[in-house]
C-alpha cells in the first residue's frame, strides 16, 4: 500500500443499508444527516456465475444501475458530502472468495466493483461459510494484490462475529491470514449482536459490547505482534469498529436500546475507536401500529419505540470523520512503552511468582495490573499472549490505581482450628491449621499432608480456605 504523509485517522460512522430490500431505503438523501456515510450491502457471487459480483444475488452492477438507479444515487450522496462504502459478503448468499476459486478471476471481480464505484474503503463482512480457511487465503491474496497497485490507497475493514470474550478462533484466523498475506488492514469491525449463550443473563447489551471490544483489542495486539508489527494501545483502538443490531436482535431477549447506543458512542469516543456502524439504516424507525409482534425481528423497523430519536444520530454523534481521508493511513510498527515494573510497596496484591501456586480466586499484581486466578495455577504468566481467554487461568481485573498499597492478607489466630495430625482421621468438611494456614478436608483422609494441596490440588484431600473465607471467619459470619 502506498504511503501517504500527513494523514491522521479520524473516526467515522456509516450505517449499513440493505440495497435489495423492498421498499428501497433512500440512503442518498437520509432524513438524519448523521447518516451521511453509508455501508452499501452486500456484494456477493452470482449464483449462476461464481466470479461475477452481484448485489444480493439479485442484480449485477449494471442491473443495479438500470433497476435501482444506483450509480446516480451514489453520486447524489457524494454531492451532499457523504461517502458510499461497498460491503462484500454478509450472512446470506456466497461471498465471492467462497465460490470463485481462480485467483485471477477473483482479483478481477473485486477490482471491477472497486473501480466502478471508485471505492477508497471496502468492508468484508465474513460470517459462517465466509470464514472458511481456504476462502480466506484466496480473499487475502486478492486484496493484497489490489492494495499493491501503485498509487492505490484502499482501506480494508474486516467485519467479524464476536462474543463478550472476543473473536472466535475462525475470526482470529481470518485476521492472521490477511496480515500474513501482507494486507494493510484499516481495522476489524466486530458485530456486537446476537450473543446468545455467550452473554451472561444479567449483562446488558452495552456491557456485552464493551467487553467484546476490550477482548478484541487484546486479541488484535497479539495478532499484530505475531505478524512482527508492534502497535500501541491507542493505535489498536483506532483499528477497531463496532456494529450493533439496533432494537430487537435476532436472539429473543436481546434488545439494543437508544441508551445502549449513547453508551456505545461514549465508549467509542473515550477509547478512540476508528469506526461505528449499525444494522441497519432500513430498520432505524419505530414499527407501525400494524406490526404487533415486536419480539419478531423486522427488516423495516427496530421493534422499540424510538420517539423522535434515531439510532444513526445517537451512535454517530461523535464520529464525523471521513472514510476516504482514513484510506491514506498506513500501518507501521511503533515503539512500545517499556514494561511497567512492579513495586511491592505500591502493589495491592502480591507480585506474581512463577514458582508460587495460586488457588482459584487469588489475586496478584503483574506489570502494574491486577489479575485473578480462574483455577489453580502455577507458572502461567498472567499476561501470556493467548488469543482465547479459556487458554489462560488468569482474568485481568484492571490496572493498579495511583496511591495503592498492599492489602493485608487475612490470617486466623493460632488455635482457631486443631493443628494437622498425620495419625488422625478426618472426615469431609473437617478443618485444621497447617503452618498457620486453614484447610478443609474434601473427603475422608488420614496421613495426607495439606502441603501437597499446592502442587497437586486435584488429588489432594485438602483445600486451603480462601482469603474471603478467612475474612468471613474473622468477621464472625461463618463458624
């Protein structure tokens, strides 16, 4: 990708508009001017000719111009200061790379769309079969070739499914494939919607979105580091976007409200996200009185009472940048700040030690952050570069705060429980003290030292009481 000097990324908003939906959405003259940019959806393969791009498998590019007057409508949008971005893929139909397997034909198919609409930014919405590994490799190779054309500044966004825990393995593999092919990604846009069982029942849609974005930020840092490109936290945030499904989501009980939209806008502004979008502009209105089943998702209304407000205005309120201006930004490796040193005097919890053992719920300090053990662990770095959270026994709680000092570790007075006796018989639930620490028997035992519980907790009949349990005993709340 050609380098462009003196270009600074500026966050932008563009809602998705389903071009083939009837009645047609007038993206070229939106009533809400915050929607001046639009994500035109979706370019997919022609069912009868795999390497021919179409709009929604319904219109070729020429047919869309003849039937939908698309070229003229895009020109009108641009006259008003807006920008049209082409989105390839989507949930339905086949994304080009999934079925067009000839490398030259695939590159030509993408190029024909980009050239027709003079695109400076494209969006690749990859879901389900769109995340196929072989298709990703073909797709990444074709896009890299298009970016390599001299004097071309093509910004490429990957739009991927997400859970509150971050991108799936298929999603991180897709990002890795593009980086390996040499694609300069403008960013990764995550679909903060339809979480299903991955979202806790008491978690709001806004909280789920914030967790998903934070997890994606961590994953993206690892993916770029694996590609030998170090990026600062701020740059990584600028390479992340979010697309909620407004109002009623496809999953029953998941409703993204206007308050959630305002919260997401504020979060994006605070963190410096590069982009916000939404699904969809077609749905950004209150359903009419004849639409009574609001639990059933409509393509033409949000399913909630919006009053005079719109989601596009709320979500895009703080993002007035230009996608075209951002297309000139080139990703370059950055110098990272030095790793923060931990000081016992200013650490709220003990500093992690590779030789120590930690029980579930134990908190430690590491590189000026606080982590909590999700299960028994020894020797596992709290900030190990794993892409999926289930791979690490540690959960990041947050940074060490200014002015913090060590939090006293509660201990029981000697004699609170009998000292362990190797000849005594203990039943499940019996408690003893060993080297000043309290333990509880998990099952019948005789002669098994509690000392082994730290090195082999699963096989040991003893489990150490947690700090919380000890504090409860000290408070007199537990016998």
